[in-house]
């Protein structure tokens, strides 16, 4: 999905269909943090894996309120992405974001 409104619509129509959100920090029109925060405020309890090339600008403690559980720094490999997603899916009770790479 390429825009935030499409994501909001898809999640609202069938929230059980989604197990997690993988998003980039920097996107057109909305940041990944804003996207995660808005989904969370709309009642979507999705664990979030945030991918970014600007990890030094993030303070993990400020991300807890929007269910961002893990942060992956770019560049990353497919294996790191797979490990990050597996960690997010298996660790849904932990709301403190962690850098994974």
C-alpha cells in the first residue's frame, strides 16, 4: 500500500487480517511514527517494526505510545527484516522499542 489513507481504510475494514505493520520513518505526507500513532489511536493494536536511515534522531522511549516495538536501521538485509518481523510478532507484550541492528 502506498498511502496512509489506504492503510487506514484496509485496517478499519478488517483489523484481524493484519498481524503487524512494517513502515519506513520517512514517507510522503506522513512519517512512520505518525502512521503508527494514528493507527493506534483508531484502535488498531498492531505491533510496529519501524525501518529508517535516520535512527539517531529517534528516542525509543518516545515511541512506546504508538506500539513501535522494534527499529531496524538501513541499509538492512532481507534476513534482518525477517528476523525483525519475527521478533515483533513473538514479542507483542513488550512495548519498549528496541534497535535490532
